[in-house]
């Protein structure tokens, strides 16, 4: 074989081998986009499900795992009036699919039986017709099957009885006929009788009706002693369900027990929005419960729920997922997953001896992940969500040290009872943008400022304000401290000593440059978070940095000219500049 031909074949082989790393993401994105089209989504619905963006992990209502595999799609009560796409069956990692409360017609595709990882399928309250596909019996991990309130007909597939993991089957208010499959009835009578629940609707035939009645009475009697306690014992509390997403309404007593009566031993942190408690649910699930402050009055629940709904649909791999809430006359509580690696601030400064310190690659991942989460809040949520307290303490780390932004939207939650624009500044000193501090008005550019300070935390490992630096006649504010060292070219004095010089100098310099661009005194001069993401990926930083340096040189010359003219002391002038750049404290 000629040498040229061998080289050509080798090149083709290399290309072929490299393709699978992209094809999985392509298939998932294509399948979801086909789903969007089949649902007849309007221009305002799923607007960020972009066909050209093949990785769907940043799309609204899509949750991915650490390997960019789609694991949850939650589109309840969105008003979709199309049909179900058979291509949904290609999402082999999908664990949760919720399309309840829409007007979806047509049948349930046979291809749904290919969702081998599915644990929850909720298609309740739609206009679905046809038979329940027997292929659903292949879903060996399925725990929850909700098909009630549709127009399904035919018999109940016996294949469903083969799913040993099923704990809840709801088929009520359909046009089903025939008998309950014998094996399914035996499952309910057997070892699973303490946990399985079957709710069936119209079933034709005298025998079918008798079996339904007998099964209902039998299960009711057998399960009575196994029913979970209903914690509804606080004034103003109820057990109403909500119609959006997968959120759960917790009872106050339930969270009280989970946190050991909100014991101080379980406090994970405390901020302007309240305390966060570690909790443990009866099934072993670890949770974090945020007990909000500023809710002394009994009003405001409807507005609170609207804001909770807003947060619940802000779904991104770098945003902390809200899993539930609780309301009483005087309390509002939010329930999140417990992040076992705690916060970035903890890993930078408060870690215990023997615990790992964030290395440089992990810090870079925190920088880009946080930027993408904020970009999603600012540019892909409708209405946009402004965080108002971006800092290392509010960026949490999951079991894989993937960063997730927490506390987003809470600023709005605690202000829902106010009818005018709030003038109460919420945030943390050292992270607050100067215009927000002076006017009380926030924007996405105030978040950009806080993000810039967080980048400096990542590089230096230091706090935004540190009065111990006064002992060295240095700047209290981290921003001014870094700017001074950057002007003097003392890169080694900026970087966190805990890194033990294990970092890339060019990457450190790039991160510092981005931080200084983000913390400019004028909000109009700061980049947007989408621009920040591009700069972190190596696009457009050089041009912005050159412009910034020119402005800084001009300002420095003006500063020195004024110093000579008025003969002000160095300390007083420099302190005045610090106030201008970082806001009064």
C-alpha cells in the first residue's frame, strides 16, 4: 500500500476515533430540540434551547451530571400543546421526566421504554390517548409512574408488574378497561405492600371493579400503620401542593425534626438572609435548610411563592438546585441539597488541618463555573435574576468539587413585601459595588463587581477586607492591596501561599486582569458576564486590558497632578481613591 494511502487511512481513523466524545452531547441536544419542536413550543417557551448549541446542560429546565449527561427534564405546567417526541427515548441517562399539567396530545411513544435510567415519569393532567406501552415494563429502575388525568385506553400492561422498584403507580381518571394484571396485584399483596401505592381510574368489567375495590380496601388496611406521619401542626401552615417543577412543600415540623430543632450544632453558616442548618430526612437524604429572616408579618406568602417558582425554573449545572420550601404565618424556609465539600471560602481559608486545599486547576474551574452560572441568571432567565451577594462563601462545592452558585434570588425573596424599589443594601462589605452602596440600586453589573472580588479571593486566598494588613501599613481592602502589588509587578506576593507555587503564572495574571476589569468604579466600564466567560476562555482579554491600562495611566497622572497641586498627604489621597474604587464602608 502506498505511503500516502496509509497516512490518509490513519488520518481517517484518528478522526473516527475522536468523534464519539462529541456525538453523545450532540445526540442529547438533538433529541431535546426535537422534543421542543414536537411540543410546539412558542417563541417565548424554551427560547434558550438552541439547536446550534449542542451541549444542552445550560438550557432552562435541564439538569446534567458531572459528565454532561442529561439526567432531569422538568417542564410541568408550561402550556405545551404538541405531542411527545419518540427521540426522548435516546436520553439513556435520564432519571426524571416531568411534563405534567400541559395539553400534550397523541400517544406515549414506545421508545420511552429505552429510558433505562428513568426513576420518575410524570405525564399527569394532559390529553394523551392510546394504550400504555408495554415497553414501559423495561424501565427496571422506575419508582414513580404518574399517568392519571389523561384519555388513555386499553388494558394495563402486565409488563409493569416486572418492575420491582415501583413504589407509586397513578392511573386514575383515564378510560382503561379490563382487569388489573394478576402479577401486579400480587406485588401489592406481597413484600412491597408497605410501600407501593396503586391509584387506578375507570376499569371496565364487573371483575375489574371488584378487584379495584378489594385492592383499595386491602391496601388501605395493610398500609395504615405504615403511613408517613403528616406534619401539619403549625398555625398558618397547610399541606397544599404546588404546580411547578419538582419542588416539595415541607412541613415545618418535618424540618424541625430533620435539623434537631434547628440546633446550633447544625448551623452551616449565617448571612444577611438568615442561618443555614444541616438536616437529615428519614430516608437518609442530607439537606441544607435556610431559615429566612425578615418575615415577622403573616402576609406575603403569594409573592413568596411566585419568587420560589422563579428560582425553581432557574436550572443550571452551576446553580444550587432548590428542592423544597416551607411556609408558616411567621416563617419562610428553603430546602437545598447538602453540599458535602461546603463553600469555596471554607476551602480557601477555614479548612481544618489535614483537609485538602483547593489547587490551581480547581480554582480555575470555580472561576469559569461561577461565571457561567451568573451569565445564566443575567442573560437566560426571564426576568433576569441579580444575585447581589457574589462571594466565595456563596459558591458551594459538590461531591466532585464542581462549583454551584448559592443564594441566588434570595435578595428578591426577602424583599417581596416591599412595594417600592428597595434602598436596603444587601451584601457583604468588601464585595459591594460602589454605586450599589451609594444608591441602593443594583444591576447585573453589581454582580460583576462582586465576581471580580471573588476572583481575587481565588488568587490570593485572602478575605475582601482584612484589618490585619494595617499592621504592615498596607491596604485593608483586598482590591486596593492587589492593585498596588500589580502595579509594582509583585506577582509572587499576590498568589496564595497555600498553593506552594504550584500554579501557572500566565493564568494567574489573566485572572487578575479579569478581576480588575470587573471591579472598575464605573459600572458601564465593567464587562458583562458573557464577556467574562469569553475572556476566561481566552477571547478578547488583551484588547480590554490595554484599554484599561490606558485609562489607569491617565487617572494615575491626574491623581499625581492633584497631589502636587494641593499638597495632600499620601494617606488621605490614597484613602480617597480607595473609597472611589470600592465604595464606602
